[in-house]
C-alpha cells in the first residue's frame, strides 16, 4: 500500500506542477503580447488564467491595462477595482484607475460623508482583509511570547516590563481584529458593480416600459441594492436610484 500511496502522491505533484508551469507560460505569453501591442491576444490569455480560479494583483492590473489600451473603459475600471480589492494601497493600480476614470462620460459627485465614518472606512480599506488578519496573528503571537517571558522572568522589573508590553500588544491585536471585522462587514454590506454597457437608460421600475430615470454610461461604478428577475436596483454615488438590466453591469 505504501508504494501505491507514493506513486499517487508523485502523480498529484506532477499534475499540480504541470498546471503551474502552464499558467506561468500563459502569463508570460500574455505579457509578451501586451509588449508587442497585441492587446486583444493579451486579454485572451489573461482571461484564460482567470478561468482557472487564480487571482492576483498583477493579473487584474495587466488585464486592466490591456483593456485601457483598447479604450474599453468599463472592463479597464472593473479590473483595476478587482486589483484594489486584493491590494487597496497599490499606487500603480490607483494611478491607472484615475486615468481610466477620466475616460468616463458620467461625472457623478458623491454625497457628503460623515467625517468619522469616512475616516474609519479609509483606515479599514488601507489594507486587504487578509492583511489585517495576518497582522493580527503576528501581534497575537508576540503577545503570547511576552506572556511567556513575563511568566519566567525572575525580577520584578522585567515582569513589570513584559506585562506592560503584553497588555499593549493584546490591545493592538483587539484593535486590528475590530478593524478587520469592520472591513469585512463593509464588504458584505455593499455590493458594487461597474457599468459595461456603452449607454443604458435606467428605469423607475424593473421593466422596459417603465419611465426613464436617467442615462448611465460605461465605466460608472454603482451599488447594487437588490435584484429582481433580470433586473438590478442600483444607486449612484449621488444617491440616485433606479433599475437596470443585469446584463448592463458586472458585479465586483
């Protein structure tokens, strides 16, 4: 039985290794196509990688750049936004997203935000949820080590020092966990999407015969409030709400 298990393990390793090599080759091929200004070929290869359920900042960033070069503002903004969900503070992605936004037709001003809530959201979105979790774990490990040092210290001075440091790191851990939960709650509470249709008339009700509310264009970011059949009720940054068909938007 041992040799059968070993063979199966070896086969699984070879299969996984082969898949990784294939993905790396395709990514390199996509990058070469981008360098050669064959942006459609680059897009095809990047999209094929996404179909394997692999997600990375570089992948979405390069895909966004490819769409940007073809003046496809909706897909460009969508992929930049996806990259920011993985790395919210990535300067390259943030800069290119601003360039892509300048290509939009709609210039919608957002509603004034509560200053405290705005600052809290800004802090929570400065890192990804995974990064908040990793940082919390690091601080927790340090707290445990400080407790061990406190427990085995022989002098009162060292005990006092390690105890104080342990308390500070425990408080820091609690704060980071709270921020992580706040960020996760924000992510779960809001479902955003990017308009893919070049132009679409939003309706007051979820049917084509309903009165028109406003016209929106490709690249506009909206919040999806609810869905009904093939329709989605959306909210613009200025608070205007209306219904659009699901095929006109792509959810982040």
